[in-house]
C-alpha cells in the first residue's frame, strides 16, 4: 500500500486513455452558498482499461468508466434508495398480486428517448428480454423467464415470477437499462437512452455527455459531464491535483490518505460501498469442510485488515453480505480472531497443513491484491501456508471466478441481504461464487422473499444471515468506504454506495 506515497508530490498526469488535450478551465459566475446553479461542465475521472471497454448497456461492465457513462445515458426501472433500498426511476410505481408472483410496473409519463420518441412498455419488454438472454441473465433477473415479461398497454410492464417474490422491484435497480425496441445488435452501442444526459462524443472509453433538457426525472444543473478513463487510482488522483479533472470517482483509500489536509480537495466517503470477500469453494476441494472455512474466518485479524489494506477508510465486517441493508443483522455476534480455536478446527477436519494452497486475486480495484497478501500472512499463524497468485483481469474472470478453490472477489452493491442471497448463494444461482448448496439456506431464502409482511420477512432474513454467517463460502473481513476526491467547486455528489455513486444528475458546480 506504500505505492501511493508519492501521490501528493507527483502533479503530472500519468498515462490514461486517449481523451485528447486537457479539458479547459471553467469561467462561471459564483453561486450563493448551498444554492444549486445551472451550467458548467463537470470533468470526471473513472477507472477502466482500454481493452475492457464496452458500450453495451446489457453487457458486463468491467470498467467503472463504462458503467458511469451508461448509467447517465440510460434509465433503469428503479434505483437504490436510503432506508427503503428501492426508489422509482423509469417506473414510477408498482403493485403485486396476492401471491407475490405477478408485478405490474407503471412507466413515467412523458419519458422520451434522446431522439424524441416516447419510451413505451414494449421498449422495456425488449430491453429486459435482451438482458435476460445474456450469459448472466438468470442472475440479473432470477426467477423471471423471458416469456413472462410482457406489456399491458403503452405504459405498463408485467413481470411474472416463477415463485413468490416480495423483493422483485429491487432486482430492477442495477442493469435494467432501457433502449428502443428492435435495436439491432450492431447499433446497441449508439442506441439512444432516456437518461439525464445524452451523448455528444465518444472516443476510446472517454466521452462527453450533454444535459437532456427533456428528461422526465427533474432538473439537471450541469451543462455537460466529460468522462476520462484512467488505468490506475494514482493517475486519476494526479490529474485532479493537476487541475485536469474536477472529480476522481471511486479513487480508493490510498489517494484519500495522500490528499488529507489539502484545503483545495474534498473527500466524499460512502460507507458500505465495496465488499472484498475471500471466496472458499464449498462444493469440493480443500475448503469443502465447514470447519475449515470457520477456522480461516477465525484466523483473520479484521481490524488489522481494515487498518492496513483500507488505510482506515472502512469498517470491520462479519462474513455476511449486504451490510448496508436496513435488515442487516447487527446483533449477530461479531466474529473475532481466535487462533487456538482455528488450529483445533483444522486438526479436527483433518486439514493438510503440510501443503501450500494458492489464493488467486487481481488488481482490478485498489487494495484487492493487498488484502490477499495480508490474509496469507495472518492465516500462516494458524498453520495454513498460502501463496498469493496475481492474475491478469481477463484470465481471472475467465479461468478462476466461479471455479477456483480460494480467490478474492468484490461487489459494489451492498445494501441488500436478499440481493446477495439470490444472486450468489442460493443453490443453482448463476453467480454462485463458492458453489454453495445448502437446503436450509435455500428454504429460508424462499420463505423470506415469499413473505409480504415486512416484520415477518425481517425475522426470516435474520435466520438467513445466521446460516450465512455460520457456514457459507464467504469470508467477508471488512467493508471499504467508497471514496471520491473532488475540487471545492463540486457540490451535491451522491453519497449512496454501489450503483448510487454514479448518479451524478443532481451534482452542480459552485464557481
């Protein structure tokens, strides 16, 4: 983590994607304190790699820069919220049948694509069916078959689930980007959206987006947002310090530590933004025994992980995914380090401590590889020898993810326990990272999502978390804060974690 030590002194822009010359400084009249003003161009830096660029709103967005651009151009049906976790967007309301299987979504009146054509239920049906047909479609819309996505008139979309699902609107928050019906695959990247900004130009992962004055969702203050792709947090932070961008999006803890105390830079922290769990395969292999998994959880010094890997910009976690959920079970006792019990469990399980085990990781996000290295050091005190193997991103996601015995992963949507349960832990889920199959967990999940009463569902969700805490394949040692660095002129940046961080439509510039 010492690699960022020279960040504050290095004011030269490091190599980044091709975005042309530095974007010019603004000249705007001052605004009264706290009063949103109209105008100006927000220059945003976001992480990404040129080789992973995609413009497909239904594809896999490995780049933060791509996800930011797509999220400003296209609308999802719903969006993340605070206490309720789900708020209206393109869908202004929804209702369910008595059995919680049929859901009807009403679309916003006056919603139009950037070419002026109205957004209809048929457009949404086309988009959701296309999303469902992607390789990850079963995880993106679990329980929803393509044939059961239909339109009822011009403004009502009907989704019929294979099973009762009280949380179905939550599933429509993240990647249900809507494009015009019958858009051919070759035109997907340039298809008009209905979001708060429309595309002005796009070059090799960099883009300029201009305000959509016809947006149905309310006032947009900025004239434009220019997005520049950076391959490292250090390069992005350097560009901010050099005055070449106004906002370094999701830049990480090292950069935040480096600029601490600078009056010209603000740090925006979003708690519970990024989970970086270690995945232990449960289906087979050396970590299939629940006692071994428990031993590794007990061997971790979580406070040290947060302090050293996250530079203190984070919080200790308790092996339960979805820490930002109002239903998160904070009363489940926090797991603490206990090396004696860890050694005993390994012995009882007959775990072979004479061999070396490989832990695979990537450098996709700041701190991920460092967390693997520190973890390996810590568990060695319990008698487990681990070799950290750093893989190139493409190799990792192709060869290791969903298949490896021991690897790191990361998730930026941590406000829903039920989201993770259905997406990554239920038997047969499309992104079951640990290959975990647990009949008790599956039953608790189905009971929870099939219960309409919020109080009863909360009690069932607690049981779900108890099982996850006890025997799942996740070792979640801590939660990283989301960190943006911004100049003093940037106001009203989003504070929600996950997808919430890219919703810049309410931001404005004070000078």
